[in-house]
């Protein structure tokens, strides 16, 4: 008599698995297409060029890079794996890999805590489909998203490693490893280390202090040391140069530049609070917070209905999560200026809180809470899928993807210079285009406008560590090594000195070269062949 029921349960389970797999496949495909087509951003002129520059040049010494080394080497490794010369494609693939690791990490940690595939899947959707991740923070080839999965794994594995009043040294060691890897990818990820270190000194309670040091503190430290080796390498080999790039730039000329009138950034505390409010209480995140509250209330009410103490929550992991939220939220307000992506780190605590709270519910209470989780997931899907699907119309036409168009633009520049019979470097504040075409750029301009726009306000004690030039000195570099061409048209103020050089030296102006982005339309100024009269160039005007 029970076989038909069992058969129906198996059929329902298979159907549910099929539905979830289908939705998951669509989400992954649409996510990949969105990443490959999202508008090119200026920050990518800093993060993507090392994909090629690291073939022959040294980070920090040979070109400016104002972040810890992890993201540069991450994107470079992707290119070594793919073997592709599509530089932006490699960078965006690196971000897509970060997304996949993030989703897998949330799913695995959530399942380890809840033992429910459906709930774990819902937690992944609730956590990742929020507006912040679906814009510049998670779509462009930068270091904004990359540290998040590793920070999540660090805290999640630490919680798993100390369940049931036991300490699992291997799991805790992995937690330390991933926390350090996150910091190697972005320095702000250091915010998650202090709460875990403090927790390691007191948890698990039943262990004596000596045992705690041996089974918790020591494995955590060893894992952290191994994960942090890339930073330690640069600190040991040239600490002054490394700190000048990673710390000195952001606390000195970067702040002065934005305080001088930069637009689009939050400078004051009031502006930062408003930005944080908009991000942390956006629609999808608000839904997740509502589910967390519902889970907590469900647990309390159900225990009271059974005559048990009302407030019986898994306090130890929640304390760790709350401390992680507090530290990361505080650090989000420290940098000046502040941008939306700076407020992303605390969001990794949402899936942990959801999983821990659901895991703490009685079986009957879980049945009561499950409909709320599923309903919230449906709401988040309804909000996120339309945005995620924005570029699905070109899914089967990879030649029309942004990453393909950017590469073709670089190749077109290289072909144009070859036809004109000129050789040499290309001077531009958007070096990604010529690098895509296999052309050389000036080391002082190799990572975009960031050092260039602050060079004239950089103190000499910092400037000596940077390979850079400025609007007032760039002419000297170009006179010493005349460029084959200058690619301009994206920032009239910053490019004024470059344009003046091109006009002063009779470079042929080539318009309509097919490069248009959110910053403007590219204009190429090509050096004339020696002896050629101005106006006699065969180049299109």
C-alpha cells in the first residue's frame, strides 16, 4: 500500500529537481551573457591590462597598480588557461568563475547546515540575485566580486568546523586559507579576519584553552599564512613600493582628487549613509532580511507552542555572523570616497544567517517556514530575471558581444597603423583597446587614467614609487619616444595635453573608427610617415 505513495514522492522529487535544474541552467546562461555584454567601465582599464602586461613586466615596478596582487594574477591565470588574446573576455571569464564559486560555496555550506537541497537552492537565489551584484559590482572585470566567495567560505567553514562543540582542525585551516585568499584579492576583505580570530580564542567553549589553541587557533593561523603568501612575497621583496601603491595612493592622492570635485562618489558621512541605505535595503536584500526575521520568529513561536524556551537560537554561529556584519559594515564606511561596491562585503552574511537560522528549526517548524522561503525566492526571481535577461537577444551571436567588439576594435587599430606604415606605441588613457590589438602602450599609461589624473598632486615621497606621468609631463615622454598613434575622445579635460601633442606634431586625425562606449567616441591621431605633407595622408579623415 505504501509503494504508490513512495512512487509519487519519487516522481515529485524528480520533477522538482528537473525544474530547479532548468531554472539554474537559465540563470547561469543569462548571467554569462550579461557579463560578456555589460558596458565597459573605466576601472577595467586598470584591472584588465595586466592580463597581457604580466607576460613581460613586473607588477608595481613596471606599471602602476593600486590594489593587492590577487586580482591581477587571477585574470592573468585565466588567459594562460584559455590561451585567448581576447583580454576583456579573459577578465570577464574570471568574474564569471567567481560567480560560479560563490554560488557553489553558498549551496554547499547551506546544504551542510540544513540538509535540504531546496532550501539551499533558495538561499543561493536569495543571496545572489540582488541589484548590486547585477550591476558594475558583479559584471565587470574588477576585484569587486572576486573576494566575496572566499570570504563567505572562510566564515562558513569556520562555523562548520566548530559545530557540536568540536573543533575540526582541517576545516578550520581551510577557513583561514580562504579568508586570506579573499584579502589577497581585495584588501577590504581583511574585515572578516578579526571576528573569526576573536571567535577562535573563545570557541568552542567546552575545549580547554590549550586544546583550543592547538585545534582552532593554530590551524586557522597556518591556513591564513599559506593563503596570504602572495601579499607576504611583495611585502618582503619591496614593502615600501607595495604599501605606496596599495595604501599610500588610496589615503593620499586618490582622496585629494575626489575631494577636489570628482562626481559620482560619496564623500561625506551623510552621503555614505544614504548610499548604504539604498544598497542594503534594496528590494532583493530586503526580501532576504524579511525571511531571516520570519525564520527567527517561526523558531520562537514553534518552541513556545511546544512549551519549550522561546528564544533558543544557534547563538554561537549567529554571534560570529553578527560580528562579521559589524566589522565589514564599519570598514565599508572607512574609504573616502565611497562607491556602491564598497558596501557589498556585509551581504555575504545573509546566506549564512539564513542557513544557520533554518538549521536551528525543529522539523515541524521547518515545514512552517519553507513556504515563506519559497515565496521569497519566487519574488526575488521575478525581480532579478528581467534584468539578468537583458542581453539574451544576442546569446547566439558571440561576434556581437561586447567582449568581441572591444577586441575587434583593438585589432582594427593595429591594422590601420600597419596599413599606414607606422610603428610604435599608442598613447591613450584607455589602454585596453590597443592592447587587445597586440600593440604596445606606454608603461606610464598602461593601467588607465588613475595615476595620470593624480600625478600632479602626488607627494614626491609617493611619486618615486610609481611608474607614471601627468598632464604636465606627458609631453616629455612622447617627445622622447613619439607614439605611432594617440587614441582620444573619452575625456576632454584629461586628454587635453595628449590632444595638444597630436596637433602640434601634425598627426592625422581619423574619426569613425568604430569605438564608442559610455565615455565617448574614439578618435585616432596617427603619426604621418616621414616626409609626408600634412593633408596628403592616405588615412581616412
